[in-house]
C-alpha cells in the first residue's frame, strides 16, 4: 500500500442531521452535515412527507391549477356551442 495517498480516517466522526438527530461513525471527515437521516426519512418513519428544497412542489401545484382552469374554460366554450 502506498504511503501519503490515503485521506485521514476519523473513527469518531459525528453525523448531524437537519432534524437534530446525530450519531457517531467512521469517515474521512470529522463532521458530516446531512438533510435527512434514518430518524426522519419517510421510508423509515412510515409517514408521507414532501421534502421540498427549491419550491418545486408549489410550482407544480400552480401549474396543475392553471391546467384545471384552462380545462374548465374549454368545457364551458364547448357547452356554449352545443346550446347554440
């Protein structure tokens, strides 16, 4: 094994999650910060939660509402033609 090419190993590295949970593991960094861990991930907790980091869900909901409004407008025009 070559010397001086491997990163330093920290056997007591601390992992800190955004939910407040923390634990100790071995890693090449002394402190690791993460957004989701096993204590707050929906797969492990069994609850359905949307993790939205950039407002993507809100943008999707606005597009969906616009699409529904356009569909209603088209339906009302079709009914007006049918009645005439």
